[in-house]
């Protein structure tokens, strides 16, 4: 069974295109868990219009964190955690609300998940209008085998990742001091699991003015901030080493 975990917030513009690209690849026994952070647009209305028993909607309340206040990234991280807590599938996929899955994403990754604990694929970049801007984001495998290197130079992209249930048990709960779920999940996979990278792009990742993803965008965080959240992740990773 597959659980697709999606975090949403005011995603009315792209949510239908994304759900259409996902649902057609799932069986009747799979599920799409959507955790919504209090959307004020038509996001929930669009989701409800599917009337699909595979879609399960959770209502999540944004909460500030004492370590990283008023952070859109952290809001998304906690929203994803809420979805992951309710996943019951053997294989778990992360999904942004505004991307488009390639039609072979499930087929290509599910067979790899029978051998590996964690799979990440390459991706293409599209703009707000869905026009292709870049075929391959990565020229070669970006995942380094050294955990410290991955901590300093993170290349894990959550929306390109899927993993098995055993790894999910290691991932949850998210520590309060982590900033990015992408980095936390990727490092847990490196510490406790086996990883496979697929160079074929399996999603079209939307980068534009209307999405909240920070992937492919230049960080606006200060150097001190970057040191701080990496230090916290390292501490939490050491605590999770059991």
C-alpha cells in the first residue's frame, strides 16, 4: 500500500493538476493524505470535489516554533509531519501541492523500494504557467555518502523522495529544533537506511512566484541562521542514534 503525504496551504491554482497526476497512478487501496494549514482560498473545495475515498484531509493549525519563529519553511515542515503521522502505507511518498508527477513515477520507484529504504529522483523545473525551464536539475547523483557533507551541503528534495515504513518509524516524530523536513528525512535515511538515486526526472517541480518551495531558490537565511539549524539537526540526529 502507498501513502502519498501532501501539505497544502492556499494552493487552489495548481492543486487539481497535481492531484490528477497522482491519483491516476494509485490503486484503489492506496491513500493520499492531505494536511491543510488553514487555507482561505478554494483549495479544500477543489479537494472535496474529487469525492475520492483515497483522499483523506487533515486540518492542521499553524504553530510558531520558539527556535525558528514566523518561518514558512517550518510551517510546511510541521504540516508534512502531521500528514506523515497518519500514513498507514508500506511505502510513503512526499508531495508538494503545486508540482506535477511524471506518469511513471510510482512504477519506477515502487520496484526500487522493494530493495532500498529510501529513493530520491531527479526532477525537471517548470514555471507558474507549466512551461519547461530545465529538463534535468542534477547532472549527476547529488547525494554524498558522508553525512557531515550532506549536512553542510544538503541536496535532499522532499518532493522527490519516497521511503518505506521502517524508515518512517525512525523519522517520526520531528524534533522541535529541526527547520527543514527535507534535510531531516534525508539524513535519517543516510544514518539508518539504504539509499538509491534515480537520475531520470520523475516530477515536474514548479518554481515561481506562487509556490512556497525553497528548492532551486537562493537562500535568504543569514550565515548564523544556517549554522544554527545545522547544529540543531546534528544534535537531534545524534540523539536519534539508537
